[in-house]
C-alpha cells in the first residue's frame, strides 16, 4: 500500500545521515528494550531503572553537549528525533532522558563553573547519577514568579526553605537543580546534592497518568547549600523560564512520536479487523479518521523539522517553541483518541499502547507549561498585548 507509513511528505529527504542514524538506532533500541517491559512498569507505577544505564550507553543523556562533558555534539534535529523515538516507547522514558539532558545537564553546562561541569556532567551522561529540576510548587505552577521557596545567604551557606511539587525523578534523584526566591525579590538557582542536610524527597503515588515516571516533591527545611553549589542569580524569573526552552522543545518532538505510533497502530489494525465481512479500513468514516491523523502528523513533522533548523542556527524564539509544544501535544491527543476509537475495545487493553499514551497525553497538555499559557505566550507575541 503506497505511503501508508508516517512520512507522507518524504520529510526524510530533509534529514542528514546523522539524523537518520540517530532516529533509526533509537527506534530499534526502544523496540528491543522498552516495549517488552513498559506495560508492566506502567501498571506497577515505577520507572524501569534497569533502562538508565542502557539509555546512557546509546547516548540518550547529553548527546547535544561536547564530548569532554560526556556528549556527542549531535545537532538539535538529531536530539529531537531521539526524543520522538523515546516517547514512542513511553513518556516516562523520554521524560527521564529530557530531564537529565534538557534541564539538569543544560543548566550546569550553561551556568556552572568549570569544576562543577567536570564533577557532574560526565556522571550524568553515563547515568551514574540522576538529576531532577525544581521550579513548580504546590501552589505555583503556571506562575513560578510567585514561588514560596526562599533562600537566605550567610557567610558559609545559602539556606533554602520550601518545597517543589510535580518534580520528575525527585524520589530517585542524586542531585536537584532548584530555584528559590529571596526577600528582596531576586531569584537564584542552586545545585543541591542528595546528602544535603535539610533536603528530603517524597514520591507522588496513585497517579493515573505518567505512571511509569518517578514523580514527587523536593522538600527543604533549613537546607544548607554550600556556596560552591550556587549556579546563578537573576532579578527576573525570565532567566529561569529560559531554562525550560530545551525541555519544551523535547516535549514537542516526543508528542509527535506518540502521534506516529498511535497512527501506525490504528492503520495496521484497520487493515486486519473484519466487520460486516469487510476490513474496517474500507469504511469511509475510518478512512476519514486516518486521513486526519496522517495530515496532522505531517504538519507536526514539518513544524518540528523547521524548529530544529532554527535551534541549530541559534534563531529559535521561545514563542516558536511554545507553538510547537502546544500544537504537537494537541495533535497527538486527538490522534490517540481516534486511534483508540478505531481499535474499539482492544484500545483500552494493555495489548496495545494507545490508552497508555492517551492517559500520558493528559499530563503533557499541562506539562512544561499548560496549553493555555503557551497559547497566551504566542498571543502576546503576535498582538504585542499581554493577556496575563
């Protein structure tokens, strides 16, 4: 059957050989290592920790950074394709890799001292230590500027009090990148070691979504942070929000991976399932769903590729990243819904990953900035008027 795959517009021709190699090797790796165990991990509500070292071995952590820091200097399109394939496996796997790279390693790489980079980046890239990133709080998600976590400085330490909620990798992290606010309204970023006195973590149990992700809380009770663990300071939360750009970029590509996976499953199923003595693929309403799915996926592929080019050239704006994030997640959500419907009752079983992806997408809609916030970011950019 012609053009039944997800590359309807031959976007492959826009990729270089490294891009294709990264994508194909990651796709094969996911099928071999993630697919056989992820349903069980999802039902159990725990991350398959045996994958951490394996992800590191295939360059899943920090690939965009120079070799001296454990990376491979891959470009942003290759990184995006890597996130696409990891999330085809499961959101938990992509999220783990993205936190490690986009939030933790990237912050240290951009703002850490040379000694800090040498101490942590290679260990993170090798999966020897696990990082988390703390900005959102129990009462402040979309409005991090109002954070209640505070820091004070004395001669020997910074003292942090407060908590961070909905933090990926929190229960199992060895280090945490944490934002706090001072009495004078300035914001500071710190690298906190697990053994820091006054620092503890907890796990959020009984989640319906992101079940295989280790999600929890970072808790600070007069936590003493050595001066050498200070990263940087800003009078505006804008500096902190900029650190989310690469993570949001990863979400955009990852959501595309979910859409591609759900479409292919629905297409194959529609050509196998017989109802009223015909393949359901022969019915007009099924074909309408499939056409919608592949059309929207094609738009996402072109949007993501162009954004990757802009990232490579250092020209991407955070508003452009917002557009890709909100669009691709919305498309993936609708594609997953159509796929679930085409599969009928089988769509809600663990025999297929569609329902797992659909439930994970419920989180991705608000993860790394809600759909509403990204909409208003773009709205402000195109009108020049802020609505928030």
